[in-house]
C-alpha cells in the first residue's frame, strides 16, 4: 500500500513536470492543438464557397430528331442541371452539363480532368426508340474514378426515366432510398469532420515521440534512472500528458466544426471514450517511434513512416485490406492489427450514425487490447534503446 | 559504471549503503560533466521534482531545494527557467540536482569545468562541506583541485589506477620526483584578490 502511494506520488510529480514543459513549449503545443481545427476551417471554407460539382460533357448526335417533345440530350441537360437544388447529401452536389460537338474532343477534355464523364447520344437514338429497338448511349470516362461512377449512376437513372416515359412502359424496378445517416449529417462538410478528428489525434504521434526521446537525448533520463521512479511510472505519466493533449486537440476540432454548423450526434462522454482510446493507441505508436529514434530530429524523419502507415491503413484513406482469417463471422485483416482502425470505425459510427459504446463494444474492446499490446512493444523498444541496454553492451571486455 | 549506466567488463563494484535506500543506485547522487537539466523548468521546480521522484515529501523536497539554491548561489534565480541561466549557473544547478536526496555517495564528474573563479571557489567549498554527510567521488584533470579537496587521490591512466593514496602520501611516495617549490601567488589568487569572492552571476 505504501509503495503504491509512493508510486502515485512519483507518477503525479512526473505528470506535472510534463504538463509544465508542454505549456512552456507553447509554440509546439499551439501547432499541435490548432493543426486540425485549421483544416476544419479550410474544409468548411472549401465546401461552403465551392459546393461539390460534377461535370458532364454531352455530344448529342440525335439533336433535332424530336423537335416538338425534346430529345434525351435536352431532357438530361435540364434534369441534371436541376440536380442539387436544395437537396442534401449527394443530392446537394451540382452537375454542370456542357454540350460539345465532337466525341473525340470531349474525351480529350475528360482525360485532361476538365470533365468527369462524356455522354455520347448517337444519331438515330430517337428513331431506334420509336421503332421499339433497344437504343444505346455511350459513356466515356475514367472507370477507376469514383466521380465517374457516381455521375454515371445519376445520368443513367435520368436516361432510364426518359426512356420509360418516352415508350410509355413501366420502369422495370422501383426503388426507395433509406438513409442510414441522420438528416443533419448529409452535408459534405459533416462527412469530413470525423476524418479531421482522427487527423487531430494522429498529430500527437510526433509530439509524443519527441517528448519520449527528448529526455533521453538531453540525458536527464539518467538522473531519473538513479531515482526511485520506475520506467512504468515515467512512461505512463508521459503517455497521459500526451493523451490529455490529444483530447484537447479533439475537443478543439469538434468545437471549431460545431462553430461552423456541425451537429454532434454522439454523446460527449462516449465520444471522449473512443477518442481517448484512439489517442492512447497513437501515443503507443509514439513510444515505438521513440524506441527507434535517438533524437527529436530523428523523430521528425522516422515518425513519418508510422504516421503515413496509420493514415493509409487505419481506414481514413479508402485502401483495401487483405483478409488473414475469419472468426465468428468477422473477417480479420491487416487493418485489424492497428488499434486506430477500430478507433476510426468507432468514431465514424458515433459521429456519422449516432451509435453508442454498446453498439461499438467490439471496436472499443479491440482498440483497448491492441493498444496494450503495441504499448508493450513500445516499452520494450524504448527500454532497450534508452534505458541502459545499449550502453551496457557497448562496454569493451 | 558505478551508477549502473555501463556494465563492467570485468570485476565488481561494492558499495555499502543503508537498507532504507532500497538499492545502491538510489543512494548515489550523480553530477555528470555535461549539463543535464530540464530547460523549461525553473531551478526550484526541477530541484523539487527530483526530490519528489526520490520519495521526499513535499515540504522536505522544497526545503532541500531552497537549501541547495542558497548554498550554490542560485537563490535569486530560483524562479528562472534553466534555459535562461548563464553557463556557470547551469553548471551549479547541475550539481544541485545530484544532491537533493542527500545521497550517501556523490559522484561529481569535473564539477568545476567552465566555472569562473568565484564559482570555482564556491563549488570547491560546497564540495568540501559535503564530506561531513556523504562520500564524494570526484573526477578531475585539475591536480590543484584534487589536492585541495581530496582525502585520497587515485591517479588513473589508460583506465588503470597507477597510484592511490592521500595527497601527502602521494607526494612522499618513492616514485615521486623530489621538487622544491617556492609557492607564489597564482593568477587565481590575484584574480580573486582584485575582483573579490562575490558571485557575479
């Protein structure tokens, strides 16, 4: 009991020291705190001043064939141009339709990124339709582009509606859409906020790694090694100080987003639980980075590797993840070994769909377990590099 | 090696410490030759912090910090961040950090390096005062300093102890060349005589 109390006192002393150091190195602290909120501002500015727009080029070889009623080209141009008037989600996106005379020139513009899709309506389209034959339209575009896929679907739906109306046939399939997002979460800016929150947490990787390494680089860790402080007490206090910084980053990012109209669906305690676990996982990777680096300068170079790895493989970026095995109906892959992947799922579930910790038990549990395991690896690497192993082995026999 | 940072290639190091230290390393106060201070903590903050991680109570840690700041001429700068101190002050703070927990063995590595004459005198007298409470192991290239401070001197070369005795014993040893010295005032004596013993920084 006495040693536990002593441990708590030492832990608090180190925590206080780290918090004081963080506050006094205010330049770095401000950079960490306002990095993500700045991008919230940039995203908001971008989405508000320039709404998402898709660009369609139209080559209407059938123009004039149905002068009285309006051909497919005319109808598409007016239907798609009216898209995005007061809608939400994808329906808030605008579609700019531009007529071009020549398919070759239009395709060249798509290649140059000036448009997302070229729709070619061949001559005789109306005649085929009137004759009861199956008419064909041609889409030109980059099939690897999600913008192409989305515009294709919207254009196809509009064209199909035209054909069923023109032929007097019933549409073969009726569809109804049910959004799984709350109504308030359909603006593109809202969809971007969870990723920005995760970005704010990821920023702490560098500050945490630098904090761990600095003590060793300056040599002050040797003083602490001669004290009663244990490695666990020291690293836990350092980790907690960075966890607090990460949570402050999350709160500032959220507050900035809310100031721009974002509505938080999740309860704040649930969100802080998920954000806290995600932050702890980033601190664990900071410790691993520190275990591989000898100086703060090294951290700024080597740290980019785990930073990008987490950014790419945690689910923030849409990269596929190879599946290793399945258990209990759940696939486990490369992404599942990173705690932040589960953090991304948990935060997106809470922020996009209003889910609670009860709905995300697996993700939160996996995050806690994986964070503990990665922290152990970090402890091992840090202790080996900075707490004596290397120096001892360097002694000549 | 004594502090446990380096593993000995051969042999053992024995040290008698009271059991309440809970291990020999904790009974050591180490002042390295390099300055190892927390740049963004004030002098008092880092001394109190060191006391706390050595399990001193809050009041005791503060009292020790204040005593050491006074003894090493840093009381007026107790609230200054270490990064704002002059080189001499940082070196004295470096020494103070090794002594907060009143260690049984104080290891001082070139403690007077880079100090001005006033600082050297202050540190010398302070180190001499430590002899009443602690064993002091001081490494130096300055033979004058060793002569003035040490009860026993080990002369090392190439990692080997060539001689170990009191300064008087070493001087009287057979291998030592006989020297007749007429002592003149040293430049240090002249400098201190002209500028006084008061610390400038």
